[in-house]
């Protein structure tokens, strides 16, 4: 016996509540020690069977859609689907709110693509700056391409609505606007105006030609009007070649004074070059012999 250590008393089994005589006693189950021990091979087989059952139950159940509404966006996945809910990103950073960098090669390596069935594929708005800014560094490529793949109709490749401002403004160190048409009787550039004194196409130059027209085998400039002048020239007009004047019936005399009206007519089987004056007189300038 060690000094200072209290001697333990033997435990009385009858004092434990688990050994009270008044508790009901049931038939004891088979003793664990009486069952034979399982071999390691049996335990391994049981574990493999449980794993197979787990995998089979997972394969029989459909997986949930990846990145559904409320889930984080999964990069590298084509199955991100938010259902009928949209996704919005808000930030106050003085830079790009959302940036995508495409380092792949090929004509289909797009940075951002938007698809829509009945709506607009992409909408860009800005309160105090440009809504859309496109640049390209290649000399043989375009910063922006608009394509209409539908059948013939009233649509087009590009629609610009300027409201109270210019619809389309183009500046360049060379040609600002160039139109190309491959269809018969279809203009490359057409201007329309519905205003009382509006202009369909207007050209301006400080030092040279405001509007120029060239043609290899057709008309360089064509003008037509149903009730007014097809061409109106305020100052002197220079012709570097001949002028054809089609034969017509005698026109009405000019209404305004100081104007002479030149025309050609057939009189007595001979073509005459004439001038109609405001007093309704006609002066024959030349006639066939």
C-alpha cells in the first residue's frame, strides 16, 4: 500500500441499476463470441458489393442540370441553364464589368456570341458614351460585319436610326462609304427622303467633287423626276463631251422670266434644235438640211 492513496473498495454488482433484480429479463441474443469470425475475403466481398449497389443507384437516377438557377456558373460547360430566369452582373469598377479573352485561332473562335429566336441577339446601351465600340487590327478585315441571311424582303444587313441626329456617320482617310451591288438594276447606295425639301443623297466637298459617278459600261449618274427637274445645277456647268437631246413634243414656255428651254423636235421630217422662250416663241437654232 502506497502512502496517501485511498484504497479502492470492490465494486458490488448488485448496486448497479443494470443488475437490479426487479428489471424484466429477456432471452439473451446469440452471443457474438459464439458466431464464427468473418474472413478478410468475405469482408472485402461485402464492401465491393455495397460499392456496386451505390454506383448502380446513381446511374439509374437522372443527374440534375448543371448550373441551374441559383447555382454558380460552371466554366468549360455547355450545359449552364438558368431556365426562365435571367442573370445580371452589376459592378461599380472603373473598367470592364465583364471581360472575355479568346486566344484560340480560326474563323469560329468568337469572343462573345449571343443567340435569340424572337428577340435581339445582343443589346448594348450607354447613357454618356458609345453603346458599341469595335476595332480590328487587320488591314483586310472589318471591325463590324452585319449579315441578313433571310429571303428577299424589307429587311437589310444594317439599320441605323438616328432620330434627330445623323443615321450613319463615316469618316476615313480614304473612301468613307462604299457600296457594292451584284444584282441587276439594284443600286449599291440609295438615299430616300420624305421631307418637303429633303434630299435623298447629298454630297459636299470643300475643294473638289461633292458627288462623283463613274461607270465602265453604263450611266455614271442617273436622275429622274416625275414633275420636276431630274438635275438642278445652280452655277456654271461644264461638259467634257457631247450631249444627246432626245426628240420631244414642243414643251410649254418657261414660267419664270430669264429662262430659256432647249429641246429638239421633228418638223417636216427634219430634226430641229430649238429654244422655247417665256413669251411662248420658239427659236430654231439648227435644223437638218
